[in-house]
């Protein structure tokens, strides 16, 4: 057993499956100690990555728990002291984010500006830091605004930040929805168990079968030197990269939602068929939903209200443009301080602002397909979203000079060099499987829609899943989830 957990536990690995099974058995064997069992399991899981990560998580947990009790609504109504504690709490959350995520890059840039030897502080970013820091910030703000009471149980709050299914890459949960689940009686019946296992299967397929198959086919030289390739190569392989990112992250979220369901705790949905979105705003609301909603509630809406108080007009140009652009710049900064992330955030925010401007003159047509979606409508939306991905997506992956080169070469058509049948067959099959899953979920509004099928059809689905996963695990590609990097 010690050898089994001698290295970080990858969520798609056999050690993680063993870890979940043991935790599951203990969880239901000792129903009065369920929170403590999950908390101990979460810290043990984090400990397999690095013991120093645990110290950072503990410091963030203790500081947020203690400060929240100085922000309780009656205190805030009587004194400005709570406001000072709020700023202290926000600073203590942002400090580790700055130290671990941005300081190394800033030191390197400073050394370049001063023409000094390159400085590398070799700071290791704790896995999941960006995610649980946002949860800590939202918790303090919600307590300060009187939306929730500070948690009176330190173990419950500690589990809120450390819960192992969401610790590595989210979703970014709110205390107001997560903490109440810890006090409710946990009932996992056969239907809930089947749904959880089905989500685990879907998540594994998205990651191991779809995302990894595309990743194995991606030509790295294309993204390092896009100027060497004509437009057909750039378009196809960029779309392939977008599919890879989507299935990688959606696979993670679906998998951990399934794992969490085994313990009777519902995690937030993070993706809702974004490739069938009807526009830029709809895409943003369907992609990384927990981050989008966090930014909406704690950046976009407060900034919009502030600007409307200064100039109360919904048609005033700065009121329309500044909030989405600033919000998406914050999103870019959350992903990384590198200029290409800021460029991606600025372009995405500008796209949202332009859509808002257009909607003032002519309401933007939204997809009225929630109940009776049409395939033709979905395909038109898909084509439009791929166009958006080609225009504003490249700086998410490419440095600024390579991004400019990529855009310029989209207009240089010539014979494709990387679109041979043996190179594109695997990605095309992965596209087809991904879109088939999305279409089934989009049409039924159910992420495990195949559980409604006849038993024989369900048996065929799970037989295919087992075979596909077996073949996928024989491949050499074993890349970690993309969003572990953030």
C-alpha cells in the first residue's frame, strides 16, 4: 500500500480508484464521522503531492475561518472594524497567489529589464491553489455581505476548502451551497449510485479516450512556429486543440462530480455543451461555469453597479464596455500573469462588450432550443463558436508573437502539410465521439442521458466504455489534467 501511494495520486489512475473505494467504505461504515473521514482523506490525498502544499492550505484555511467570525453581519452594522478585517482577509488570500503564481515570473521579467542574468526563484505552485483561494475570497465576501453566517464548525469549513474531488482543479464551489450538504443526512440510493458511476465513466472517456487521443496527434511544431504552416493546417489543428482542452477539463469535472456523488455531495456543473452556444456571452456562460459565475458575482456585477451609480445609463458606452473587459482581464490574470493570457482575456471581454452593444440595437438571438433543440441550429452555433475560437482563442495557448503569426497565416492558403489521413483519423474520431456526447446531453438536458435507454442499450454503452478505456490506457500518453497547471 505504501508503494501504491508513493507518488502524487493522478485522478485517472488505479491508486485513485483504490483511494476512493477505501474512503467510500469508511465513510459509510462510520456515519457519525463522515466529515472527519472526508477531511482526513482530503489531506492525505494532498499530502501525496507535496507536504508543503498542505501547510499552505492549512494557513489559508485557518486565516479565513478566524477572520470570517469578525465579519458577521451584526458586527459590520455596528463598526467599520469588520471592513478592515475584510481587507486583511482578502490580502491574506491574494498574498499566496502572488507569491506562488506571479513572483517568479515578475522576478524573471525584472532581471530582463535590468539586463541582469535571468533570475529563477524556482517557486513551485501548490496544486489547486488558484481554485481554493477563490473559494476563500467568496466565503469572506458572502459573510461580510450577510448572505451566509460564518461556519461554526472548523472541520466543515476545512473540508469546504480541502475536499479532494474538487481540490486539484475545481469546480469552484460556494460555501452557501457546499456547507449545508455536510449537515444533511446523506442518502445515496441505487439511482444516485448509477448516476455517479455513469458520470465517472463519461469523465474517463472524455479524458482518456478523447482528450488524450487528440493530444497524442497534436503537432507541437505547429504551435511553436505557426509561420511555417498554411491556413488549413492551422485551422484544423487549432480546432483539435480546442476540443482537447474542452474534453480534458470537462472530463475532469464530470469525473469528480461522479466521485463526489458517491458520498452524497453534489458539485457544481462546470460545462454545458459550450460548442452549441449561440454567441460569445452564451459561450462564456457555458464554459468553466463555476469560474464564470464567480467572476460575474464578485467582479462584473460590483463594477457594473459602481459605474451605474456614477452614470446611471444602460446605454453609456463605458458602462457597456468596461465591466466585461475588466472582468475577463481578471480571468486572464487568474490563468497566469503572462501577456498572452491578458491578451486572451482582453479580447474575450471585448467580444462580450461588442455583443452587448449589438444587443442594444437588435436583440441578440438566443438559442430557444432548451426543450426542442434542432440539429441544424446546433450545427450553425457550432460553426460560429469555432470561428470565435479561431479569432480570440490562440493567445490562450500561444505567446503574443506566435499569436500574431498565427492570425496572419490564417489568410495564407496553400497545400496542407499536416492533414494526412493517418494523422487526422484519430482526432476526427475523437471529434465525432465528443460531439455525439454533447448532442445527447444538449438534446435531453441530462449529462448521463444514456441511463434512460433500454437495458440492452446501456449494456452496449458500458461495454464500449470498458473497451475504449482499456485501449486508451495501453497508449503512451498519460498527461495530467490541463487545469492542474493553473
